[in-house]
């Protein structure tokens, strides 16, 4: 888990992506009895991040539909159990059903990013004003 100013975290991740390490293997990685040679491979950096995204309640359907895939659930039951425990620890409620007819207009596509929703925390209302 990383924590810090986003620009510092991004810089660290970019530096890690630039690291190449020697790896001894056969050319196809499978053949037994063949002399292994050094190949340089790029370090794989695939962060798992926890985000808190705040938005006005009236945009809940469009935001959830844009960001979440598979209604915010993971297809892996083992991961879903962990997410359920995490949601309870964070004091969040289950992600409610939402309309899927509208999307936010974004310059970048979210199709290459797997986003799994953990839960929803209702906004506090102070003097009739929604506090995001």
C-alpha cells in the first residue's frame, strides 16, 4: 500500500517501471536440460490501490456506472470475501443497484482498469446541506 502526495507516488512507480533485471532461463522458458542464459526483463509494476471518491448524491448512478465493472463486484469469490470484510471494517454500506444508461465523459478510458467497489458511505447533511 502506498501513501503520500500523488506526484511522489507516481514518480516512484515510474522509476520502478524503468528497472530491468537479469533473469536466467531458456529462450522459451520451458526446455529442460538446455543451458540457461541471462535475459533482461522489465520489472512488472501493477499497483493495487484504495481510493476514496466523493461526488454529489444525484450523480451516484452515472459515477458508479462509469467507474465500476460487473456492478462493482469481483468475479472471484475469495476476493469478494475479503472485500466484504474490508467494507465492514471501513464502516461502509453495500453498493446499491444503479442505472446503467449514462456515463461520464472522460478523456481517458477506464476499460483497461479493473475497479472493484468496496462500498458507499452516505454523505452527512448539516443544516440541509450535503457535505461531500
